[in-house]
């Protein structure tokens, strides 16, 4: 399949993960995908990894399936609750702000492909390797020392921007310092704090194919 073929996928109106981050409508596209595809998903989006393409396909969820106790049936049930935010739109807004602040180089851009026949937006994004799947990368002693020094300063200053020295993995930070420089990383953390960006677990940042550190899922989640 090429990128435009993914605009032909039929998407159900209530596509979303459960509050246990499992996909309720688990067979919604699997029978429409070629055998060389694998899939991942979180709370806010579904990701298709097509081995014939350099980018992954991202389909945003518009809500989540929540468990609740149904008083009418006296049993546990599920209901689809739409998000207050469209996280794909938030992603684009953050990226545009990052460009203005000159820190966009570390963010992976999400590119709009178009809409499916039912109006669901579809995006593509460069394939990256998340920290959760990667072993510790080689770093220079100088960068490791700088990260350690900044971490100690962060404990003392306890500012919003300095707290990010304790948010990201040490080897990733050292690589980021090697790649972008300490001033860039400080400017990045000021940007993250200014925009109150959080939710940076190891599945949301990692490395590009060329080894450069990157952040690829940065819209957060308010649930």
C-alpha cells in the first residue's frame, strides 16, 4: 500500500482505546491491511507501521471507551466519551510554536495526508525508535558530566523548566546534548515548561534512524 491507500480505510465512528489502553474495536482495520504491517496504539492514536513505507501512518482517536456501572442493568458497561481536545491538532500547533522558538529540530513533524471517506483525518510521521524499545546509546563523557551537573542544579532550583532534567532518560539527554548542544536543550526545556507539555514517558521520545535524539509524541493527554 502507498500513503494515499490509507485514506481508503473504513474507520468506525467510535474508534478509540479503552481506559486500560486496549483497542475495543480491535478488528476495525486489520482485515484491510497488508500482511507486512504491524500496529501500535496509545490513548489518543492508532499507528500503522508499513514496512514498505519510511513513515508510519497515524489515525487519531476522537474519544475513549470508559468503564462504568450501569444502574439500568446493574452491571459493568462501557461507553464512548469524546475527547475535549483533538490531539492531532494540538500536535500541529505545538510544532508550529517550536519552529518560532527555534527548537523544532528535535520534534518529529506530523504531516497531514488527508481524510478518509468518512471524514477521519490521517497523518504520516517519520519512523523512529522509542526509548522503551532501545538499549542505552553511546554518549561522550563530557555530555554525561553536563547532564549530571544540570540535574544537580535542577534539584536546587526546582523550576518548571529545570524539572525536565529528571523527566527524560539520562542517555537520551546526553545524546541530545551531543547532538544539539546544552544551550539548545535548556531552550527546549524552557519551551516545554512555557507550554506546560508533559507526558514524556519512554514511549513518546527516542531516536531517529540516523541516531539523533527526538520527541515524536508531544501532545500530552488530559484524561
